[in-house]
C-alpha cells in the first residue's frame, strides 16, 4: 500500500523565509524535529538549488570531517539538520564573507545552534533566524492571514474581537490532546499518538542530545522529562527536582538547558520591577507542545472526562505554545514572563513589549468566569501602573465580557479566530 503523505499545511513562516532569502545570505529555520521544517524548506527547492540532509550519515560524516571542503563548492543550497555538524557554520561564514549574495544558504536546525559551545563565531549580520514550532491552530485550520495573525497587536491595543469560529468543550479538549505535530494530527486513535510521541522522545534523547553535548547520565533524561511533565506549568525548584532524580543541582539545570536547546521545553522567568520585594523569583517550565505533555503526564481523554482538573496544566501549555507561535511570526516581539507573589496571587502569562507595555493572560479551563478570577490581573495592573494595557482571562466560553477598565474575559478561540 502506498503511504499517503501528510497534508501540507500553510505555514505563517513561509513569507518571512522568502523575504529573508531576498536580502540575507544565510537563512536558518530553527525548531524542533518533526515540526515541518524540511517540508517548508523544500518548498524553496528549485533548479540550481541543491538539497542536502545531514541526517544522511555519509553526508554528515563528510561535513564533519572537512567543513571547509564541504562548503567550498556549495552555492544556493538547502542544508537540513545543520546542528549535526556545527563546525559548518564557521565554514559558511568564511564563504559568505567572500560572496555576500542573498539567499545562498537555507538551513534547518533542530537545536538552537547559537547556544552550542562548539560554535565559536556567530553569523551575526549574515544570517536571519526564522523560528518554526509545531503547527498553530490557525495553520491547522488553513487560515494564516485572518484574525489570528493580528492577535498580539489586538491585545496591546485593547481591541480584541469575538472569534468567527468557536472551539468549545470536547472539541477544545481534543485540540489540546492532539497538539501541533503533523504526525500527531495524522493519527486519530490516542494510542497511536502515544506510540508516536514515545518514539519521538526516545529518538531525541538517544541521538539529538548527544549531537549537541556530552551527557554522562543519558539514562536520566527520560526520567527528567517525566518529572517535568508531572510539574508542567508550576514553579521549578531545581534542587528538589535534582533530588528526586538523584542528580546534583548543577546537572539537573544543565540537562533542562539541553531540553530547551532542543525545543522541548521553555523556561518562563518571573516578571518583576526592581523595587518589588514580594515577588517569587522562580521560573516556570512549559512544554512547547501539549500533545507531548499529554503523553508524558499520562493524561487520557477518559481521565480528563473523570477529572477536569487534569486539563488545567495541559490547557496552559497549549496556550503558551500558541502565544510562542504568534510571537514567531508577529511584528510585535514581546518578552514572555509569569507573575506570582508571596500571597500566591498569580498571572499565567505576562507579555511586555519593547516600550514596556504590559498585557496579562490568565488561562481558565472552565466555561464561566467570575470577578475573583481577575485577582492576579488586578494586582499586576496595580504594579504596572500606566504601562498596563490589558488583562484577559481566556476561558472555554463563547462571549467577550468586560470586567472593568482594561479587564476582559475572552474565548480561548480568540487565539486563532
């Protein structure tokens, strides 16, 4: 039986790549494995532009053995999975310094290449990095030019509108359970998605981690991921986490850093002003895909149906991932934080743009919203003062409702509608 290829989803990053290739010698598409980087990069394959993948062991060995010789005869080329031979970047830098024509090198990487110690020199001024994460909900729905493309701007301008299409209840839960990896979306049965996710995680731990670092206790990585999955969205106590896994604090931090480099997790630091003394200065750790977190945490549709509380951290992960995807294509590039004080009042996400303007987002799995749900947002508004633009409780409902100046309850569907 001929295998049916996965559907080709429209990607919001396509235009950014095309624009970058028109005026920049090197373009890097950076993101996790299996998120669609190769499919997207090969859309730019054309006569005179070669495609090479370092997942081919022979090609990878040649690139590692003689990076300068490997690059010498390359021009207008796509190089896939460049993190497997990071010394290529230095050779590409020398080649580009001799020939600055735009669009010469289009590369993909499944690790944050600029954080790899072996890369001694950066391609600053010669390379543009385009982030690509698993599919957003607007990409899954085939709408990359609708309201979702302006979501961040509408938050900072306080002009959020009701979504044209609502996803509620069981449909919302299903979206959270599936996440955004194309291979997960192909699989209807939860058991099939679980099997794929486990194989995916195993491949990353057994190969990709070793590509970017020397790891003494590789067997601790799967246990670390499960532990992080059990505490997703919570404050991260590295000392406690290390103790549970029989690692020292320094090793636990380093291993989490490797998982960040591979785009599995994202550390979100606390928001605070220097004169604020009551804030808890501890980061949260979020997974970049709710579907992977579902597998790591052992959540299933049946378990969520019996205990709706299980949906909370999964939904928060889902929203964080959607916001990060918006950030990757938006002209607005806010910094991402969380807020929590010693009274345990908190805001799930705090967005701060370059001007210092603040937007707070609270995620609620329920279909109703009460005034008390805005307690953390009101505190954040008081601390931010004139910089506070909007506080939103995103909920599993269908109406936009004002709860005071700059406070709003909004359907989660606003993220893609």
